[in-house]
C-alpha cells in the first residue's frame, strides 16, 4: 500500500488542505492519507491552539465521504511536546515493511527543517511529499538539506524528485489554494461568511459548538 501521513494543527481544516490531499492521491496513487492533527506542537503556544477535541472532530467531519482520507489520533495530546521524528517513527511501526510511506508537508514548513528535532535522521527515514507554494523553488529545499545527503535532482514530465541517500523528496506542484486558517478563525469571530473555505459539515460543527466565537475554547485541552 501507498500511505501518506499529513500532519498539521488543522485549526480549522479547510479546502486548501483537502485539495492538496486529493492532488497527492491522484499524482502518487496513494491508497490512504492519514490526517494527523497535532496534539501539542512545540512551535506553537498551547494557549493559542484550539483544543484537540475540536480540531480532531473537524478533521473527522472533513474526511467523511472521502474513502481514502482517514482521521488519525497518532498525535493525541499526552502532556509532552510532539515532534515529527517521533510521529514518523510511530507511523512506520503501524504498517508493514513493504508498504510505501510518505510524510506530506507544506513547502513553507519544510524549509524550516533545520529547526526540527533530528532533521537528518528524519531525512533518512521516510519519503516526503512537499506541497509547493507560490514563490518557493527547488533551490529553497536544497538550501536546508546537507549537500552530502543529496544525490541528484530530477525534473521530467512535470515531476520534480530530489533523490537523497535513502529517501526521495517529491514536489507536489500546482495545488496552492490561498486559504489561511487564521483568516477563517477571524471571519467566524466577526460573523463573516466562510462558505467555500471549509466543508459544510465543519462549518456546522463550528457554529454549533461555538468554536472560535469566544476565547473560552482556547488553552484548555479536552
């Protein structure tokens, strides 16, 4: 099987995330994408993050009706900061050795790789699908990878692959959707429409549970 782990805060999950995932399924013929909401990401203050129970519920609703999309509790909060290297190692243990596993991230997140925990180890552990962003180029990726790890960079038939010593980095182009989660949160707090930005079931949940309409939902993990 071909399976990708797609992590993020998903605060909230929106059509940009979903369209990138659908494009990855098509281009790489994935059997599954696991959507993994971050429980306690080390780079974000906990009091600025919507409680996990709401973010996981929204991810579950967004995955409904998408047979290849699977909501995952892989990073359910346990009181400790959660790092990508630890998540990927747990992810690999959940599947068979013959399964082809990918770690799917945005280009803007990947270029921050030097600040991640054990980045070189991660680059030897799993293939990546890197979702491109306007203004980013392959050179942006190569700058953050130790040069001796790079064997070659291939561009052909609309595909870009960076071959490292043990893994491949695949660039997913042409799927950028200009939607930002913080703009959605602001729109909801200010009672502006968000139709076309998030799935209807997610919007219904947000309205019903009053997520983002008050700061009371922040800072207290449920």
